[in-house]
C-alpha cells in the first residue's frame, strides 16, 4: 500500500470503515504503509467532509451509531455534572421536552434527585430510558413511534407529527457532536429531523453536551450554534466557549 496518493488513501480508509465500522489509527498505519501523522491528517480531512467521526485512537463512519450500552459507559462523570447544571436552569411549572440518549438519562436522574422542582414540571420525551427514570416523578408524556435501538428512543412519522402538536417552554437537546463550522450534528437523519421539529416549538433551547463532543463532525446538522439559547456542559473549553458566546449563546458549566 505504499505510494498511495492522498485521495487514494482517503478512499481506502472509507472502504475499511465500510467493512469494519471502526478502524484504529495503528491499523491504518499498517494497512496504508504511512506514518501516524499522515493517518491523522487524512482522518482530519475526512472528518472535515463530514464522512467520518474521529474517536479516541481511530475513527468510525459519521453515520454509524455507537451502541447504547457503550455510550452509557462513556464520560459518565462529565454527563452527571452537566446534568446538574441543566436542572439548575429549569424553573417550576415549565413544560420541558427532554431529549433521548445517555446524557438525557443523566438529566432525568438528576431530576429525580430534585423532587420539589420536578413535581411541578410537565415533561415530554421520546426517550424510553428517560420515561423509565421519570415514571411517577411528574406529569409525563411519551411520544410514540418506531423504536430506534441505538438511543432507546421513539422516532419516525408518528413521533414527528406528535412533537409538532405541542409547545414547550424548554427543550433540553443532546447531540452527537459539535462542529464549530457545521453546528450541532447527529448520527442519523430521522433523529435530526425530530430534534429540529422540537426546537421550532420550544421557547428556549438548552444544549446538553459534554466537552468531549466539541470539534467533531456528525452525519447531519440539525441546528446552528446560535439556534440554542444556552449550553449546559461539564467543562467548556476556551475555544468552545468563545465560539458559542460569539454566536450569542450563554455557556454554563459545572464551574460556573
């Protein structure tokens, strides 16, 4: 594989990802016969085109979802911290749409620990795990639809029609990644459409995303940075804070 031109290497990387789903940098070095620095530059190019998502030690296809069980074990401490931040932004009596996913589940768990607030809220969600956590804790509405296993969520035409029927005081929205140029991204089109539809019905939107999501590129963009009012996170990196604040977004992290 030595002597491949840059575009040939990029094509080869995409072929390997299509076959394996995930590839490690060290494996690419051996397969392509190039240095680690070259592989990392190639991955940066593909990530910039929105074709892959860089992960620790390698890459995955941008459209490929990580298994829920794997994501549940990743970044738990950061998600728990940002969940407390997000709950602190809520006010009694609000109608809250809480997204699906592992970060949203941490928010649901934080809500269970604040019953005086939570009992006053009306919560709407398409997350099965979120509904499980909040069952009996507050007035709870679950959007129906097709089960999407990667995020334990309910999606599809029925879900889209339901979420467009109501209005929400606050939308707590998660994302796969935050791209400073492309905005907030998600790993699949159906969920991205659902997030966009809910965002249009919400008076304010709070992004719930930990610092590891910064400067990655997902499969499809569902909102620009400036379309959310606040970003609740565990630790805002200086570059990320500057980008959000320039877009007019309030940044609140666990150190605030």
